[in-house]
């Protein structure tokens, strides 16, 4: 499993939404914009399910990170089944749309 954290988890808000059918064309959003957005949102995790699917989650929990230096952490994410996508780009696009 690959997990990329963009910040701490535990904002207490879920990303569930049924607006995913309104996704923009992937050519309309640059990779730089996607990564800049992901880095700017605390608590987002980019997750692979080891079956080739990707999702961005802001739900879950972890031990409190040390603000002064990196430490080992244990993280648990929750992902709604409709948030799983076949590409990293589409997973980020879904998350961006839900945050709007």
C-alpha cells in the first residue's frame, strides 16, 4: 500500500459526495495544480489499495505527529467506495471537486 500524506489527519470532516460525475477533463488541470492543491490541504492522504485503485482521504486517525522532526506514525484511513479511481490524477480531481 502506498500512502502519501499531505498533512495531519483528523479534521473530522468526510469527503463523501455524489458530485463525482461532474469531474473536469484531466487535460484541464495540470499536475502542478493537483500537487499544489494536495500540499495545501492539511489532513489529505493519497492512498493506493494495492489493486491499482487510488483515492484521496481526509478521514482517519493517527498518533499526534512531532512538529519539530519526523517520527514513526501509525495511520488508519477511511475511504468511501465511490472515491476509488483508476489513476492518481482522477483521485486528486475527485477530492478537489469535493472540497469546492
